[in-house]
C-alpha cells in the first residue's frame, strides 16, 4: 500500500505540470510585427505618383480585378474566388502612390492585399404556436436559409505574391521612363499575361475554272419593217416666160384704111347669123 502512494503523487505532479503549461500566456500576434524595412509591400519607380498609380490600375485590370476606387494617388479593387460549393474567398487590393519629393520624378508604390474567407451557413427557422391553456410553445419548422458568412480575414504577406504584382506594374510604366531607369522588361508569359500573336495573312484563294456553258442558240432576228420611203417632191413648174413676138409691129402711120369701102375685098365665107334666144 505504501508502494502505490508515491506513484499517485508522481501522477498528480505530472497532471499539475501539464495544467500549468497550458495556462501559460501565449505570445500576442502583434509581437511578430518587427516593422522592419523588408520591402515586401513597397517599390520605388522613376515616375510620378500619378503615372505609377495608373500602371498599378492597369496591372490589376489585366488580372481580372474590379476597380472600386480610382483616384490619381489611390487605387482599390477586389477579385472573387470560389474554391468549393460552400467556401468563398475574396482578395481586396489597395495601392497608394506617394511622391518622394526629390528633384527628379520618383514615387513609392505601397500595396496591400486583404484575404477574406466566407462559408455557407444554414439557419433553421422556428415558429411559435399559441395554446390557450399552455401558452406560447415554440416548435421548429423544417425550413432553413443559406447565407455566406465571413469566417476569416487575413492580410496577404507572401513575398512572392507582391513580387509578381510589382513586376507586372513595371510592364505598364511609360517606355521612356523604363529606358531612362534601365529597367529590363520581363517576358509577358512569366507574368501570366498572354503573348500577342500576329494573325497570319489570309492566303489568296486558288483560281477555280468556271464550267464552260453550252452555247445557247441565238434568237432569230426579225427584219425590221422597212421604213416608207419619202415621196419625192413634185417637180416644180417651170416658170412661164412670155413669148416675144419677133415680127415687127406695124406702126400707126403704115396702117391706112381704104378710102373706098368697096375697095375692101369680099369676105371669103359668109358669117352665119346667130339664132335668137327666144326661138
């Protein structure tokens, strides 16, 4: 009996030690914030703050983010992801561009991504049934409502995530600024962007020989009706010219009546008398 007592003491001491370890305070999450300049969330570019924010806006648009705020020095956007039928995730991106105040055009771009997770929750509905003697009794009903509830929210702290974002921002910087700063462009395929393909010129269609159609008989040509010949104009009457008497006209002096009527020669034939109109 005395041998089993020490074993009980040892077991009790072990349980108390475990309980003491569990009750010790855990380090708070803010203890991991060192506030060191790691450069994970910021980059410096040799352009103005407006130009750097415009490059960040184009970078987010190229990846399917919906821009919700587009100020000259502040860009916000979000993108949704459906992992499973009951889990939903959304990334909210915030970019702030600040001028360095130097003589040249230099600005610092600060980026921050927030990841929110949502889960499908079902809520059962209940109704109260009133009974005159017993009072109001709550009875469950089989209907339920489905809704997405935020279950977690966390800032994305992956260094590679921001490296890919800032490399994409460099792609949309003005070409003259990148040339002056000696920034080498990375291939678009490494940044997840499709490479522009030049469509080949369409080939000319091969000439096709058209089938030779059988000659169609020509329609008989009907002779055109002969036009009536115009009548020749009647010959004009020749002008009547008076016949000139070539014989000399005897003068008055040469005509002398006979002095004696008896001297006149007798008429060769008698002149018949004209009958009267009343007979």
